[in-house]
C-alpha cells in the first residue's frame, strides 16, 4: 500500500443473496400519492426549527450556513434488482429497492448522515455515492469519488457519509463508480433555505433522465470498445420521475414488457408552483417545457437568480433549475409536461421525448391532455441561456486571479481503435486503491509515476481562472466538485478576453461547453481538498474526460481524516487481493 494503514479490519457482513424486484408504484415519486413538500409560507420546512431566522436571500451569503445542530439520518442498502420504469423489464441497481432512489431532505445548515451498505451481488461490485454540488468544506473525504477522495465501498461492507447542508436549493446524489448511476442509483436532494420569490406550493423534484434497456455495464462495454458501431450508444426512452410509457411492440428479444404510466401532478389554476428540475441523465441534454406556458427560472444549480421568463429550460447533465409555473384555465383540464433530448447533437436517443401529465384540481385521474408542444429552437451547440440572462440574486465579484490555467479537451482514436477523451494530453484513469486525497494527507503531492491521474496542483494560490478549450465537435456538461464557479465567458471559438457581467457573473457548479467552443470560469481556493473537474456525460467520463484539482495541499496534510477512510481502503485492498476488478473504463 502507498499510504500507511495501521489497522486491518476484515468485516464479514451477512447479506441476503436474493434479488429485489421493483416495478413502478414501489416509489411514489411521480404519482398523485407522492409526499407533499413544504410551501413557501411554511416557517418550519422540516422539524426542529426555523434555522435561518432573520437571514434572507438578499442579505446573507448562501455559503454562510447557520449552525442548526440538527442531523438528518438516512440508511441506504444498495443491491441489484429488476425494474420496468417504462414497462420494459431490465436488470438495475437500486437504493432501498426504489427507483428513483429516496429523496433526501434537510434544512440549510443541518448535518446529513447516510449509512450505505453495499449489498451488490451477482456479480459483486464496488460502489460510492456523490452529493452533487455540495462543497464538503472540512469534509472533503466524503465527496464520494473512488480514487480521488475514497476507496470504493467493498462488497458486503458499510460506509457512513456525514456532511453539512452547506448551501440550499435543489440537487441530486448518484453513484460515482464507473457509469453505475445510470443503472438506477440516482436520487433527489433538497435543502430548504430562505426564498427570494413567492409561490404557493412546492411540487418537489422533477427528475429528467434518459433510460437504457441494456444494463449499464453492457453500455460501457460498447462505449469503450473499438467497434465504431457500438461506441455511440443510444438511449431507448426518456423518463420523468422514473416513468414514461414505452411502445412494447418494438421489443423483439422476448423481454417482458407491459403498459407503463405517466408521472402525474395535481395543480389548482391560479396558484403558483415551484418545480425543481434535475437532469439526472447519463448521456442527454434535456429541454423542458409545459405546453402553452412561460416558465420563470428562479435558481440554477444552488444559486438563486433574478427571475426571467422562458418557454424552454435547457439543462445539461447534472444541471438543475428551479422554475415557477402558474396554471390557468378550466379546473377540469390537463396539460402535458415535456422534456426533449432533441437531436443527435445534444443526445443520442431513440425516443427523445418524455412526457408527464399535469392535472388541474377537478380533472379525472385518467384525463389525457390534448395540448401541443412548444417548438424547440437550438442551434446544435447545446449551450445554456446567455450568461447575461442569469444574474445571481446575492451578488459577488471575482478577484483578480492569482493563477490562470488553460485546459484543452481533445478526442483521440488510439492505435487499437478505442475512442478516448484527453484533457491536456492525457485521459483520466482511476486507481481505486490509492485515493489522491489520502496520499496528499501524507504529503505525497506529485504523481509522476501515473500521469493518467491528471492532477493539477494549484498550490497555495488564492483564486484560479481556468480557460477550457473544447477542441472537438461534441459538447460537454462540465461539472466542478467542491465549489461553484463564476462563469466569466462561454461561446464558440476561442475566448476573446471579455467577461460577462464582471461585477456579478453567473455562478453554478455545472456549465455546458459547446463543440469547438470555450468556457472560462474562476473560483476561490478556499476549500482544501482534491476536486474533480469532469464532463458529466457518463460515457465521456468513462472515456477519460476528467482532471483532479489539488487545492492547498499543505493544509490537506493537517486534516485529521476519519479512520473510516483507512478502514474502507483496507476492506477494498482485501477484496481486490482475492478478486480481479474488471475496470474497463476510467473508473469514475
């Protein structure tokens, strides 16, 4: 082992070998029986207090979380099962037998503690969970990325994550072991905090997702093969909150397929509703709309913004938008909610449109809308709305950067015919047994023996500006761990040096990067750790599109890292000593 492990634990956990069976209805999300979420005027979003008291969205930095002294506990078991979200039965991996996985809720400033038991069998796999968009200040080891912040959770082992709800808004959590999250390991995470807009009801998370009928490992095998016909994998359906009927007449392989249902929401004309949109896809952008309505975007990722109106909400993979919607019309009516993956430029989907039904308060449950879709206007670059439209409600200005880095993304077909993505000349490849954060804790800050770890050491700099040039013809939703980022500029071609809204640039943790285009972003180096910066299109990440940003390394070695991190690596070392890991992709 590269870093010191003083104790060896061999933990034999008894887990059932049976396979769970799930069919739509086991998870209430997307049904009229789903749990209600706290409305705007509730002074007690979750039990145990009104944590932000006199703080409001315009007088308090959203990163300055209150100390509530409350911990929210969750107990997760991850295991294989069968699911048929769209009617087509397939092998999946589930949390507590649910798809989508259970929604996590907390108040701003609470602690969240999640006990995870790896019960994946037939075959066994490692796993981990990442809490997308949370900063993990002072807890960087719980970011949930194998080879970066932890070893994978070994089969039959248990790992407990504990972290602060250090910002508020809408996000999600997902597996970060290979492309495992596309097998069903995705759930919403909602953190309640002060609101800068008024609304009547919160409809909760609306998870927009591509869905593949192949098991996730087979998709990864195709992506990572040297067969050009298999390298471009198409999703079979587009689902909303885990539901969307599939045309079973298209099934020719004998797989069981039955009529599925649409997700449904009940609303009252005249009331204003908050919708928490989350793109949890593996490979596709989402263009969200409600037939005949304008939507008001009030937050992007974890950042409240000055509201603006749009007919289409564009979400790259990993992005979130909170939107307001006020239905009008006949109380017995209904309207289609839609998400569209729109063309090969932004997604590869055999069924690009997903639909759900919005029922007005007196409409019958079996009402089918007759409304018409809003046309999608996209130039094929899959970009987000212009930066000057997205103005953070709580303003902040970036300082002069103390260091600037240029990163170039290229796509390479190597000598064996495999298609890989390079960042600054190298594809990322995980080493599960040697997490970079734990190495840095032992003052190991350089890794010349393994350049494919793609580590950029930012040293003791105070603020970094990064200019990302996409030197290939496909777009990428780029996600930064451990921070949100000021997005200073984006566009086609090379950056011309200008900054959009320099006194208060857009902030978010995921930004779409156009084909043959650029994004320029900046963030303050105030969170010692090792933070992944990667494309959130799962198949691109499998193909190596990631770097690791090492931040304030001399402070990392002062951390008192919980012993569970060493224990988890020892369990993984023991497991891999007797079992060969078939790591066919980047690993994260």
